[in-house]
């Protein structure tokens, strides 16, 4: 499926606008980030299929599912016990990092050699690590922002190369908000630790 240049432009700008709304709301831990993510990701599925960034299309399908789960998770926690910002253990992070690295390389190799995918290794890297970072954000794990800083930088270069200029601009903002989100959540994490007896 290939979108016309006009449709590509419209999808790019609309998906970027909802993506920006998502990241702003997520840094503030506002539950409305999830509906914005749902809309943005739905549009990006079509945009990335048309741009032959197949892993990114799959990733956005996952984002649609995680937007529903994240909305439920953050709302459920407010009714029972409040889900607070936390940091995963070193073992959890090492396992996550190496597993994502292995899967990224394997998928990149497959796509590079057996499909017409562009930038297969970078696309696989941003996709697999984004799966992990998205799950981390639904759990309010602060290290999600560190992953996003790296992912957003790589994705920014990828989208510039593909000529997706609104999406590239969005990823410049994502990069800034990932840094901002880390420091915002870090303040809350310190507050949570001070509250512990």
C-alpha cells in the first residue's frame, strides 16, 4: 500500500500532532496521554507501511494495544493503590537490554537480507527497544526515559533519511521531552523515596 504524497503529508502532520500531545501529557503523568497515543499510533501504522518501515508499522500496532493497556493500568492504580514512579533492578535492566539487543540484531539481519526494508538494522533497533520502553512507561519505570533518549535520536536520523519531516520534527521534540520527562519523574522518585518509612 502506498499513500499519495498529499495523504503522506496529512498523515505525517496529524500523527505528529497527536504524538506531541502524548509526550507532553506522559511527562506530566496525565492519563489522557494514552488516547492521544492511540490516535497517533493508528495513523503511523499506515504511514510507515507506505514508507516501507515495516518494523515501525508493527511497533505502532503494539503502541495501539499498549495505549489501551496503559490507560487501564494508570486508571486502575488510581482506584486501588497509586502506581508510583520506580526504578527497575540492575538485573531486570540488563536482561531487558541484552534480550532487546539480540532480537534487534536478528530481526535486522532477517529484514536486511530477505525483504525490501530500508535501514533494516536501525528500524529493528528502534522497534524492539521501543517495545520494551513502552512497557516500562506503563509500569512508571523511570529508566524508560533513558531508553527513549537513545531511541528518539536514532529514529530522528532514520526519519530525516526517509524525508518524513514533520515526524522528524516531532522526534526532535520527543528527544527534548524524554530528557525533560526523566528529570520530572526523577523529582517524583526522590519524593517517593523520602516518603518511605
